[in-house]
C-alpha cells in the first residue's frame, strides 16, 4: 500500500484543481470539468475560474454561458448552483442525485419530517416536481422564485407545511433543488443573483440533451471526485454530494476494480489506481491565488488536512459570510474579503502569519487581476495585523 504525507496529498489536489499552473485562455470548460464550479455566493465562479485559467474576463465568461453555451449553470452537488461543461452536465446533475428514500432523507434534512404528512414518497415528489417545472417553463424563462410557486400551484400538497427549524421559506427548498438535479431545467442568467432566471434545458440549448446513463454518470462523478479530492472515503463523498452512505457505497462497489487503498497521514483512503504515480510525485505549486468562498478546492471534506489549526478552520469555514482563502505557493496563507468602493475593489487580507514583502506584492497583483471580475478597475490591498 502506498503511503504519502500531507504535503503530497495537498500538492496532488492542487494540481488536479488546476491551481499549480493556469490553463490556457479559453479553457473554461476544462477547468469546470474537474469538479464543477459553484456559483454561490453569486458571481464568485468568475474568481474561481480566474484562479485556474489565464485571461478570464466577464465578457469571456458571459460568452461561454450565454452565447456558445459551452458552460451550463445547473443544480448539481448538494443541490447548489454550479457551472459545468455542457456536454458533461449529466455527470454533475443526474450523477449527483440521491437514489432511494434513505438517501433523499439525508438530502431533504429537516424538511423530511415536514413532508411526512403529505403521504407521498420523496422520490415520487421529486419526479412530480421535475415534471411540473418542465411544464411551467415551456416556452418561457422565469425568475427562480416564480418557478417555485409555479411548481407549488401544480403540487398544492406542498403548501402550508410546518417549516423546519432553520428554514428560510415556507416552501421546501430541497424539493426544488432535487428537481433541478433532474437536468430538465437550468439557470439561464446567473447575473441576477438570488433572482436568477431559469429555463428548460432543451429550450435553452436549442436541442434535447442526451439522456444520461444513470449508472455511468454516478460512477463518473465518483471518478472526478477522487481525482480532485483523493485519497478519500465513501463518507466524505456522501457529504460532498449530500446523500446517504448506502447510496454512495453502491457507486463505490461498482467502481471497485478501479480503486486502490492509500495510507495518508495514518488514515486509509480510496484513490483511483490510475492516479497512484501522480499522488506519489505531484508537481510543486507556486504563485499567489485568491480563492473565493465555496471554491471547489475548499470543498474537500477533511478540512483539518488543509488547515491543521482549529482556529484557522473556524475563520475560513464560517456558516455565514465566509471569506476566501489566500494561497501562496500552494500554502494556505490567510483569508480575504473584498468590497467595492466606486471603481476600486478593497481587498482585506487577514494572514495566518507574517507576509513578506514579495508575498504582499504577489497578492496585490492578484487582487488587481480579479478587480474587473468584481466590477472594479483596480484593487487596494489592506493587510490585517
């Protein structure tokens, strides 16, 4: 059994996330193909793509999403909005769907008990909601909240439910997210933030996407997960997709011949056998990157591996208003936030330690490059004490 240390694991993951060397300009689909690019909070996907691809501009991203449509915005892992390569959409939608009632109960969380009085299995409710969305959106695009209410008009049994603790709306949001994972609907305009426009996928693309083979795309999503987050465990993959462990174990068993065990920092995890050599001798990262909150690299579930310090983990993964991560030569160097003041993007860095002069200059240059992605002309760097 191969045994590796923390540095090898993180360097391997950085490489697979395209955070060692940027991809050439125009490689947005290739960057998104690794593990998808989450688009929440709104307008953060552009910053995540900039960390991976040279020459990312708002116009170039808009062209990929709205003109040539090589990227598709859809509900994917955990029901969150993601940018994914259009040809691979089934991997990140159908491939991420919970299968079976136990898995759906994990996905629905507190809403499971609230929906129990409806007397309909969760899987059937998801199927009905997906069909209703397909009808509501026929020939038109709607703000996402209008779609929710259009579905509820066709499924009146989901109205008037007891809202679970922590829910922010009276309608069961996990139901709409699960229906979105069907792949029949997509997000037509992410620029409108929480009021995004949604459309039928076939009408948005001008063609019916191929029907994915469910078993094949479920297995492929696990492959992509392990390429980016391996070595890992079935439990971590279940958390990344938000589904039941038994559901995940079926996918792991189907992929069994391709998997090997690796010992990393004393724990054993699974890896694709084809990636053993890359894990053993990963390339060394260099340069500065400003990763936004919910960047794919920050979605690794073994957070203590990325940040062994508990206080640093608490500062980075906040439940509300989470900052981004500063990477310097592949090392986590601090958190960052930004706010626009006129045409200037004020970037505040809270370092985990001392930042040298060259390190500050590298971060300042990176902040300048992301300023246009946040609607500014320039950046002003402020470093906390």
